[in-house]
């Protein structure tokens, strides 16, 4: 019956939220314990970015946001699993904190490296809060600590991962106009790419 379906749906959502929170806590614990060891390979960037786009396209569409991923043929040197996690967390963060407009998730060459950038037209982040958003359990728009909005670990995990991989991270933002996160990754050579080697 309809009432039963509603209860089951709510239970499923609660389980999904709990699983996501548990996995995030586990990731932080593993990173802090130093047991994560990068496995660096030459990666074709476009397939990783496409997977992230597919994962978050529905969430963006639900909020009437445009999620654009310009095509690229770039290769980088990184750990494919960890790099994809960085990108997923940055795109998830952009979708969560953008109420209207668009998100651009792209990559471009930059002086022997590749900059992976996530632009959004969201709320923006006050200058004095730029460090705070990378701390555990900090969410600027969630003073009620609503667990459905997560634990505030996404960017904390990003910061740990970029340090582990030695991929510089930059943030620029304007209140009311949006934010840009950029991760700089060493450029890879097409001739060093081995299909299947970098599959997570």
C-alpha cells in the first residue's frame, strides 16, 4: 500500500545516507592513519571525468542546473582511484551549494601540467571561511547539523588526497557569484598510456 511504500522509501534513503557517512568517516580514518598508498599511472582524463558527470547529472538536473564537461584528450600522472574521488567530491560540493545556473567541470593544459577545474554559479564562500570549509564536520549552511546534508567531510577528504598526491589545490570565490576549485596534476604522455593499467 502507499503508506508502506513511503516508509520503505524513507528507510532506504536513511540507509543510503548512513552508508555514505560511514564510508566518508572510514576514508578519513584511513588517510589519517597513513595506510593509503597512491598507485600512480598515466591516465586518460576524459573517461574519469565522464564517469563523474554521469554520476552527478541526475542530481544537477533535479535542481535545474546545467552540468557541462567540455571534451578533452588530456593525459595525466596520478592515482586514478584517488584522483576520481577528488573530482567526485568537488563536483558533489558544487551541485550541493549551487541553487541556480551552471557548473563547468573541465581541464586544460598549464605549463607542463593539467588543471582540473570545477566552476559553479553558487553562493560563493566568504574569504575568511576559505580555510574553514576544509575542516572536518564544517558546513557553512548547515547550522542545524542536518545529517541528510552530510557530515562536512567531502572537502576535508579532498584536502588530504591532494596533499597525499602532491597535487596543488586552489580556491577562488565571490559571494553571490560562485566558486572555482582547481587541482593541478602532472601531465602524462599519450605514449605512456597503457589501457587497463589505470583502471581503478
